């Protein structure tokens, strides 16, 4: 189905869905996630935007830092995390409940020629149907995996850093389709 059930250019906070603070800002016609400390994953979430079986597409530009991407089926401190890195890799992991950064990697960091290098735009698409996740980057199929733990939840956007520095990613053109 090519008709989105939800569409947001992310040029502004239309409808007040998106978190806005010092790390989640609308500027220059897109939504920016700012990471202000080393070894940190900054999450900016949309309230009231819950999905279960859906295809979620977003344009992301990793402007600085180590990684950026899309959270889906987020429920409290549990979520799935589809990201690209500044090393030309992608990954899919599940953040588990509880304190600390406990992740289960569903797809380990994997090099992909589908990823546009540097701060260039990359279009991420995850098709989540039941326990099946198909991943696409810039229209190219890059992987598939299965996990049944989280059936539905919120959407979020993330940027991360490793041992040093700060980070920033910009996001635009969020589209959600029924899968």
C-alpha cells in the first residue's frame, strides 16, 4: 500500500507530537536530535504516535557523532532501534527493560554500500509485521530478522556518541504505512 496512514515533514511541531527541549529541536526545516555528552544515546520521542504492524520510513542525516536512526515499538525503556553509523554500518537491536544499556542485537553492525557516507541523507525503512522485521536503506533491502518481544509502541528518533564528543542528526519526511 503506497498511501501513508501518517505523514509528517518534521519541518515544525505540527500537532505538538514531538518532544521539544535542548536536545530535541526543530531548526532549518527539520527535526534535530542533539547529543551533548559522550557515550550516550539521545532519544527524542513522539507522544501519542503508537504503531504495531507498520512500515516506518524516515530521512536521516548524521551530521556529527557516531550513529543515528529510528526507534519503533517503544514501550517505557524497551524498544527496537534501527540505526546507521558513521562507519557505513547499520544495526538493529532491542533495548531491554531495566537499568543500564542492556541491548540484544538482532542484526550486528553490518557494513552496507547502500549507506550514503558523511552527512548525506539516508532513507531508513523498517517493515514490522508481527515478529518479522525487514530493513531497507535508500530503497535497498539490507536485512531481515525476527523477534516477538515487543508487539507495539511509540516512535522515536535517536542520535548517539561513543567515547568522545557530541553528536547531531537531522530527520525529515516521516511516513508510516500499514503493513
